[in-house]
């Protein structure tokens, strides 16, 4: 390994370590669990982002924090197989102009099962606490034999499903339903499902996002299009508008807006539909996250919610959280619903305060840029990497232009 590669590796290790400490401090103050496996998830998340071409230094710190909150606290491992989650990039618009970009995390099919295993309420478990009541999901397609369950008084007849081969000369049938058979602690089996038709509101949100610039330039036509779409089913929308690209003028230039992305209508369209159906089928199943903070982190993953505020902003604005003083560690301020400012001291007499920002809540100590956990100084992770780059310059190594190179095997 040459000197540049070694510095790059050490830089990202330092940044990852800083993020682990930041999340650990947040977990301690919020009474959340943060074990060794969750720390491993943080490392895997940073690595996967880099491997997938997301240079984490090019995004806002609160955006990266959101991703790490979601993966670590929901115990969704980006390196797991089958996959628990995936990452996508979205553009940030202001007055119709692209002003930045952000990363979003989405839950893959197996990630839904993982959330049920860890947080599902009333699921049958074995003596080791494993959720053995979560049975294999049914992916029901056209041409399959399927009968919905029904009640006769209080007696319930469960659904029936028999997968059938695709008829000769036909394309593989579309997915029409997803069913999760879940066995409860009393021995009863419940069937939690989502139908293809349930995706209509989600595709409408998707189109609204894609046409955000068009809407500002052609508000009347945009309203007409959306009114037409609301009267169509999910499949009618895909069939009618799947390849439609709208042309318009804005800011003196010709612009284009594709109504529906390839993720819905391309070769992977059915995979996307299965993913969203599994998300919907499990979303309303009872879960116990123990704290409102965890509930908000889970809700932040809902895919149809675009332009979501940072998780820390949601916590600041929507919650009343009182962080306990814990074994000499620093204390985070209680966030009041009416934004009343409170201040108090930890056992080490280090004062904390809440930053006044519209973007996110940042816990800061009296020296503004660092905090202390178990005697170790934690720098802002972005500041940490800048410092590593400056140190490398002093040694005659220029890595600033190469920091977004291929980092595969970074943490091997």
C-alpha cells in the first residue's frame, strides 16, 4: 500500500470512528441501545456509501447523520445478504433550481423482516428470543391461484396461495399482492398484506417530486395533469405515463421532466414494486420502539415522504425529550415544545447548549467544536477529515483531489 492509499484509509477510519462516537453519545443521552453490532453497521454504511460512489464529504453533515441514525438504530445492515436497505441520491430544489443533493436510505424487502424481528410486538419467539413467528413472505403474481381470507362471524378462514408457472408464450406475471403470515404468541396466525392498487398514492407522490420544476413553470397545466392522474389506478398511470417526458421553458432555457422514473417502468420495475409492497404490508404491524425518538427515526424511512427534514430537526420540533445525566457523560438539553431554553450542567461541569439552526439540532460543548465521551474528544466528522487532509499536506502528500477515489476494501 503506497503512502497516499494509507493516508486515505486512515482518514476514512478516523471519520468513521468519529461518527461512531457521535452516535454513541446520542444513544447514551437518548437512552437508546447502541451495541457492537450497531457500531459495525455504522462502519458498513460508510463503506457501502463510498463503494457506491457517494462521497460523504460532498453532502451536508445532517444528511449523513440521518442515514447513520436510520441504519444503526433500526439495525439495518447494508452489507447483509439478502439486502436490508439501499441508498439513492435526490436533488434538492429551491424555487425550481437544483441547489444541492442528498442521500436517502430505503428499506429493502429483508429489511422489513429485520425490523419485525427486532421491534414487532406479540410475535411468537423461541427460548432464545428469536422471532420464529415471521414466516416466508408470499409474493403473489398473475396466473397464481389465490383466495383471500374471510370471516364467517368470528370464525376466520385463512387465505390460500398456490404459485403457478408462467403460461407458455406469456410474460412473467405482474406482482399483484404481498402477504406476510405472522404467528402471534397465542398461536394464531395473522396475514398482513398489501395490494398493487395500494401503490397509487405512492406513485402520485413520486410524480409530484419529478414534476416539481415543471409545476413552478406551468402551475395550471400541472394541476390539470395531477387531477387526471388521481382518477387512474396504479397500473393505468404506469401504462399511460410511464415514458412521458414533459418539455417546458424555465429561466430562459428549455427544460425536460420525466414523469415516472425507470425504477418503476424499466427492467427492475417489478422489483421496485415488490419492495414497496413489502414496506406497506409490514408498516402498520404493531411495533415497540420504546421511545418517540425511535418512532421518528422509523417514520423518516417512509419512501413516499419527500423533502423530509433532518431527523434531528424533527426531534427538535416535534418532541419533548429529557436526556438524563449518565455516569459523568455530557447531557443534552431537554427540548421543549415551546422552544423554552433550558441549561444545566453535567457531573463534569461541562455546559451544553442547543444550536439555533433551521436545519438540524447540534449538541455542542462550550468550546463549540468538540464534545467529550468517556474522556475522548470527538470532533465534527467533517472537520476531522479536513484536519487529516491538512496533516497530509504537511507531510508532502496531496490527497484532497483523490479522497473520492475507489475505496473498496478500505476497512479490510
